[in-house]
C-alpha cells in the first residue's frame, strides 16, 4: 500500500519572475528623440536669459587662472573671511577647474554650450544607473527634465547634477569599492558628502571608508603633476575663510530662511544648528532600517549639514524619490517636482525628502545584520534583484 502511494510533487519555492517592463525602453527611446528635437530651440531660448552659464563662468575663469598663474583661487577668498554669493567666486577643490581646462580651448560661448550638453548626457546616465525598475528610471528622467532644480542647474552651468550622479553611482554600488571612490570624487565638489563616510562608520563598513580614503588620496596624487600641492592647501584656506552665510542672497539654509521670515538675527543661527541636529537624528534613526533607506536619508541630510543651500542642490531629491517609487510608494517619483514650490518652502522640501524614505517598504535584513555585528551585508546587486527583478541597467 505504501509502495503504491505516489510521492507529493516537489514544491517550487523559487520566487516568481518579475514582470518585465517591456514598454520602458521604447518609451525611453521615444523620449530621447523628443528631447533631441526640442533641445535646439530650448537652448537658444536659454542663452538669452540672465542666468545662462552664470556659475560655469566661475569655473571657466578658475581654469584660466589655473593655467596662467598655477592657482584657480582669487585673492578675496584667500586673504581673509568672505561672504559667499557674489558672481565669479570659485569655492571648490582644484579638480573641477582642472577638468574644465580643456573646455577653455573652445572659448567661453562654445564651452558653455558643450558643458550643458555634457551634463544633459550625464543626467540620462544618472537615471539609467538608478538601481530601480525600468519604469522608475524612465519616469525619473522625465520628471527631472521638468523639475526646477534640474533646469536651474542646467541653465546656470552648476555642478549639483554631477554630485547627484556620484550619489547614484554610490547607491548602485553601495558598500563596494566603486561606491567609496564615487564618494571621494564628490568631496572635491561638495565636502558635506563626507557624511556618507560617517554613516558607513556607524554601520561599521570599514572597507567602504577605506576606499573613500584611497580614492581621495589617488585624486590628489594624480592631480599633482598638473596643479601642484599648493592649490590643495589654498582650498583648505578658502573653506576656512567662508563665513557669515546667514542671510546670503538666495541661500535657503534654515537660518537664512528664518531671517527672511522675520526671526531676529541673533536667534536665526539656532535654526541652522537645529537643522544639524535634525539631520544627525535622521541618520541615527535610519540605522534601524535597511541600508538603501539609510543611504537616501543620509544623502538628503548632507544638504541640511551645509551652511549653504542653493535651490539647485535639490537635484538630490532624485535619490529618495526613486527609492520610494521602487519600494511601493509610487508618488515618490514626483518628489523632485516639489522644487517648484516658493523658495521659503524649499528647506521643508529638503526635510521631507530626508524623512519620506522611512515610509518606503523596508527590507530589514541589513538592519538585523547590523545589530548582530555582521561583517558585510548582502551584495547590492542581489538586493536590487530581489527588489525589482529586472533593473534594466
């Protein structure tokens, strides 16, 4: 009797294959064709605006000074405390100026146009590299192209889009060497991105921190034959001389916003420090969630930890927006559109972008491993596959 009984068929415990977003690639291709057709009249119109290439001129002039004098910096930023904001001030490491040197061979007008086209390509690459489903990549690109902060950044010729690109590279290869190198590169543009290394330290990801250090040292060493060591010391001097950022025109940090709302100057500074406490508290709270949520929180916290917050810094909203959309909160993909709100509301947008990742559907394995003292988390590629099935990247 027992011998006649058929064994139960084996149960297929494999995860069902995720439905492929087959439509995403044709839509992306069609969208790129439309962008290509519209880009010429749009650029021609942008060239007539007062903001066209406003920030890029500072980089162009810094590159010219680097070639002519050996330093990209101005006397007013090296001689003593100064207030940032006036046109033409160069406040970055020597690296951006060095990278712009080849563009100086084209002349200012052609270089400004080439800089725009390069960053448009970088925006497309940024969205394609997002470790999220294909539909999120496509919609994120479309939303970015109509978001105020991206349009401001592209028109001004700023570098915020580059910082966001490096943040996405870090996210895609989170806790891996490439991610550490991307953070090191971002520090040459926005030093507050160092908070990501601090977040790694809290999570005991020492290998990632080591790659940040190695990457930073490599950038300095590779630059030495071209710029020498003195401009790096001058960069430290410039950062030390930055002062009195509260009330700087167009600065949207919490203290400047409080001052614009009528708060007394002696009390406005408390709002800046309050933002620091809020950012650090959010980072600590994120340790209870998985690493991708923690990363999105930390990227937005880096904006509150800066004494300068220009509207184009909000390009970083792409990160929490894409994460939310990929984790079941589809409204998140529209998060960058909040950049169109009035300037006095944008600090609240930054705070919202920092806390909204907490409502994403979580994957708590990383948090559990952290509490148990695990040495390394699961590979990011595996985590992405479990999330979306196919990223299309």
